[in-house]
C-alpha cells in the first residue's frame, strides 16, 4: 500500500497536521460547554416544558460529538466504516417506516449496493463509485422481475431505488470526501456545519416562532428557524472555510458564502424530506434510538442531502483527492 494512502486511512498520528483540524474540534466541543451556561441564564424565562425539551435535546450531543469526532481523527478508514454503518442503520429505519422491510430480496440488493459504494470509497476508485449509481438501479429493476410478481412491482422497486439513492449514493459522498489528503478538516467542516444548523434551527424556531415553513408536512418547522439556521451556517462556513481551504480556489469569500448557502438549503430540504416520508407513511415517529432526537434518521436526515452537495461543490471548485493513490486495494486500472 502506498504510504500516503496508509497515513490517510489508518494513521491517527497525523490527525492535527492540518492547522484547521484542532480549531474545528474546539468548534464542535465549545457548544457543549456554552449551552448549559446559556440555558441556566435564560431558563427562568422559558416554560417548564420548553426547558425540559431543550435539556433533553442537549444531553445526546454529549455522546454524538465524540462518536462523530473520533473516527475523523483516527483515519479515513474509520470515517468510511462509520458512514457505512450509519447508511445501513438509516436504511433499516427507512425500510421499517415505509414497509420495504417486507421485501427481503429488494432489501438485500440495496444493502449490497450500499456496501459496494463504501468499498469503492475505501479503495478510492471513483469510476466504480460513479458507475454503481446506474448499475445498482438497473440490478434492482432487473432482478426484481425474477420474482414474477408484477403486482406491486413499481412500488417495491421505486422504494428500493430511493433507498439506495439516499443511503448508498448520497451518504456515500461523505465517505468519498474522506479520499482527500486534507479530509479531516473538510469532513469536520461539513459535520459541524450540519450540527450548528440543527441547533440554530431549533433555538431560533423556539425563541422567535412565526409561520410554519411547510405546515402540511411538519408544523413545528418555522421560517424563522430556517433563516436563523442559514445565517449561522453561512457565517460558520465562511469563517472556518477560509482556513480549511487555505491555498485553494475555495478560499474566496463569495464561493464560501455560496458553499454555506448550499449546505443550509440542503440541510433544510433533508429535514423536510424525512418529515414528508413519515407523514406519507403514516408514521408519527421512528424508533427512539437517541433520546431527545428520536431515530438516527431524525438526527442525520440533513446530512443525507448535504453530503453530495458538499462533495460536488468542493470537488468542482477545489478538487477532492487530488494526487492521492487510486485503487488502493484493488490496483484496478
């Protein structure tokens, strides 16, 4: 294995080689310290229910932040493995909510596709990664006919395709972002931005209130929450991105503003997407995996759409994985 690939994939000793990694880690941890102080100050002005709900949403972050930070510091292989596990668990929740879990054959095909996507990222084999999107859809649509069950064919294949697109292709872009030599600050920027968006959306929506953003889909998402979250994310991306993308074409105020806006919009659409899925499926709540947040999909729904948007914007403007060894394990050409 090429030494550069080995260091990127498995060497935690180089975790802080990029000067932006430590500040981003501090940016991820700082709200955990500041939030209790703020809540104690404004707590007396909040209703008892709002105070309890806010504390209930705060406590899981004490676990979520280390769970996301540790793989980033350990090596790209851990990021890819963690994203693969997240993809499978989110797919499981989606399948249970939509009834796709009853179609075992389709589910197995989707799981194979998800596994191949992350293996392609681990191998840094981008042509395979790109090819898996149409090929997986073709396999799903083709092999499903072998069941000789024309009734319900469109529904089960469509659900399988949507599941692969969201949890294989979309989340797979987060794994492929880890193919860059400077993946740590780049992945951290995306994760922290999504986390800030979620906190800012909830806090602004609670404090300001106002009209619902999509009342037929989810009445508790407000326009003020979306605007407040966007302002926070754009400010964070501009400030942090200046150091993360130092020396690249993305170190430009206008491009960083555009990057922040895209992340904020994708995060909001991801949040509404899951709400629409639950409303359409008639499922008020998924499994309560994370107290205060609900299921894993409730916590990471925004990341599903942010991942491809972030990857392709960074790749288009600054490049991803430039100069890195490709086909690390397969040696394919």
